[in-house]
């Protein structure tokens, strides 16, 4: 064990999860931009502004370009790393995609302004994280391996520790 202390980093999820949970992901970019400039001055380690249902909602309900959304948010928040929630092999969709599609999507997301990829699989199947983590690492961005926690007789501390080790061994940065 080392005595090196790492500073605590705070991630804000207000521009993705807050309106996903409260407003069915219907917040428009024009409503985000004025507060985004203020959020940039807070000093967050990252700000989760993209991913999850935002991509689908931009297209299906808001008539907005999700790629333009992340570019504009990045532009008004130059000091805050932009973070997204990525559903592993499902990307931002509702089914599995081929490895080459995952790789290209991650590459495009990084090029358009995503700095931190919070990668999860709802079933905690590490096979569904591997390609995305590897793709993020290839871009030089931050791959955050995520575990969906629950309790049950089969979800023991030992199981969680083993799963966390497996995700770490895949190359997750955090």
C-alpha cells in the first residue's frame, strides 16, 4: 500500500441525470447553455452532460443534434471535462452493437468533446464493458468502469470485489 493521496474529484450529473429523472430528458440545449458557463467555474472534476437517454431524446423528442449538443457544451465549459454515461456494448441504444461500431462511436464521441466515459452494463456482465473500455483507452480519454450495485443472496462482498478486480484488469482508469 502507498501513502500517496489522490485528491477527491467531484462529478456533477445535473445536465444529464437531473432532467433525465425529473423531465424525461427533455431539457433543451438552449436551456443548458446559460447555466453551463456558471457550472464551468465551479471546479468539478467532470460534468456528466451526455449519454444515457440524452442521445435518443435529442433526436426523437427535441429535434436537436446530439453531436452539436456536446460540441456546444464543451465550447462553453472549456475548464470542465465533459463526461458521458455509456451503456457498454449497447452504447446509447437498446441492443448490442458490433465491436467496430462501439470503437467508432467512442472515437467520434471523444473527437466531439467527451473526456470521461462512465461505462456500465445493467447486468454487470464484464464482457459488455471490455470493448468500450479498450476503445476509450485507445483515444487517450478516461475510462471509468462502473458496477450497478444491488443486494441479494448471490450478491456477496466477495462477488463485488471480484467484479471490481475484473473491471480494473480491463484497464479502467477509475
